[in-house]
C-alpha cells in the first residue's frame, strides 16, 4: 500500500444487499423544470419545441377557448350631443329627443340642461332647429359661449 492512498475496508462491506433500480423520474422532472424556467439556448431542439408550442397555443386556442373578447356594440345614447368648434364659440348639436317642444325659454332651459354637464357653465348665444323635409325637428344647433 502506498502512502496517501485510501485504505479499503472489506470487513464492513455488505455483499448480499440487493441492488435497487430507480425509475428515471428525476430526469423527467428535470426536463419539465427546464422547459418551465426556459433554460435552453436558442438553436436547440428544446427551444424550438417550446416556441412551436407557444405559437400553436396563440393561433389555435381562440378556436377552442371562448375568451369573451368580442367588441362591445356601441349604440349612441338617444340624446347624443355633437360638438363643433366655430371660432371662439362652440356649436352643439343636440338631438330633438332630448328636448320637449315648447316656448323659447323652455327649449333654451332644456338645451342648457343637456349641454352644461358636458361643458360646464355656459350661456346660449342662439339656437336653431334643424328640420327634415316634412318639417319635423331632427336636432337643435346651439351656439354656446363659456362663462
């Protein structure tokens, strides 16, 4: 025996112990873990497999999974108000549905009630009823100055 070599003690070795064979489960979990943590380099087969699986999910999942991401159907409010700038004044076009017919001061008060939540405190310079060919009022054009 040379100096510095470890000594083998044969008297404590068990020769009759049966050998145990373990399933390669550790290797499978190691592979799954490497896919989850994305630890493969570009250009390897594992990287290509991961990218392919992601692309398949992106392109084919909408066919099988309902993500409920349809566009919302937007119907404008029946009292829709459109605003047009005209010099220092703003011109509001208010649908006739929002205003009950009546005398001049009642119509102006109703128009102010519709316009003020949108633009704040304002005063009406003038307004004009827009009518169709039969004379029915479709909307009102209102010239407004901000106070």
